[in-house]
C-alpha cells in the first residue's frame, strides 16, 4: 500500500479495513476460537509483528495462521507454499479473493497481516497496529497461562509515544529511504532514520527494553525492522551509514530479542531476502537474491541481562513452535 511520485518521495497508503474483532463483538465480529484465520507472509515486517505477538500470547490454536509465499505480483499475495497453491482452509489461491469477498469494488492494497472470517471467506481487518493491540486486549480469554502483558494500561501512553517515532522514522522510514525518487527525498528520509536509531540506541544503553522492565509492543515494532536491516535495508534500501552489526547497542538489543523464544524462531531470512530482492524489480532488476549475510552472529552472546529486566514479567516464555509452524533451519 504505497504511492511513489517522482520527486515527492514515498507515502504509505494507510486506508486500512478497520473493523475490529472484539470480546463483545461490537463490530459484528466477536472473538471466537477457530473462527478466523490470520494470513501473513514471513517476509513482511508488518505481518511479522502479528506472528510474534500471536506466539508470545499462545494464540496458535485460537487463531490459526495461513502463510503466504514470500513473493507476490501486482494483484496479490498467493498461497504457493500450500499443496496445489491453495489455502487448505479458505480454499483460495490469492488473498485478493478474500478482500473482494468483503468488497467487490475494493481498490486499496491487498496487504498482510489480514484476518479472514472463515465462514464467510471475507477479510475482517488488515489494520496491522490494531490487530496486535486487540490480540493483547480482546483475546485474553484464550491467552496461554503465563502470557506476558505486551500492552499494559499503565505503560500504554509511553508505548504509543515510542511507537510513533519507531513507525515514522524506522518501520516506514526504511521504505521512505529505499523508495525515494529524488536525492532530496532520500537524504531527508536517511537522516531521519539514523537520527531515530541514534535516539533509540541512547535509550537502550540504560534499559534492556524500550518501555519498562519487560518486553512490550514497542520492542516487537522495532525488532521486525532491525532483524531485516543488514539482510535487506542496508544494501537494498541504501540505509548504509552503518550496518546493524556496526551499532553496538542496537545489535546487542536485537540479539537479545532474537534469542528470546517467540522472536528469533519466527524469523525466516530466506523468505525475507527473496521477497525484497525479487518483488522490488525497480530497485533490483536482476532479481538476484544475495547469499549473505551470515546469520550465525545472531546467536552470539549479547550481555544485555546485566541491565536487569525480565522478558516476560511475571509470566513465562512460550514453548517451542509446533512442527507445522516452525521455520526450516536452512532459512533461519
């Protein structure tokens, strides 16, 4: 969902379907285990947030997940990872079909994450930020025992404020940099990106996590960009002042999260690289997907525990992912 205009830089189309799935069903879609299907791509940083939050909260059985392939054309994400290229539950080949089931005249982006109502086959929402907030606040009856509080009421204003900067300058900032169509637009986005990363680095010098003593939504928002930085954004998007691995505080912080159950075990470097280097033909017309970087550094000691904090607060880490949802070792 984007608009790239010559000389004007990149603008993300944020016209999402904002229907919510809530405990009281006030929008017509009550929380019901097994009724909905979360459609994601492991390549997409916005969808990756929902994958992590779902796993941390233990919602795998209540909210089954469909994984689209890492690439797409102008029409839609596709289910080419499934037998016969069709999602086995929704029975569709393209996510586009679920959007058109909701609105035959739909003319916006066919994005992930999207939650589809299985009985009707219609997309309920693709509002990625609200999806993860509602997984924390509206699906509580189906959280696993020991699930963390990722969006606690007392910290919500601070989380929202931190996330506003992360979204504008990092999550979206790498796209504004990579999709810039003028030198001026590129340099403005580049400057904002690294200024924000410097501020976040200063914040994380004295605190293990971004807000409070435990993992919150803010950490999820930042992690999905950091984990893609060296593999994609540094070269492909020209975000090349430094690699993540050359920014000591952020690199240690990102490794800390990567080694935390629910984060690194959801990362698919193979899908990430294939998506960005193949789909963005205007940036990488050869379609060559780089072999590196070597991902083994993600498992190096990080030393962040010395800062204190408890990743899951009074809760516990999630168990290992199910075999059906585990990322194959060769793609990590």
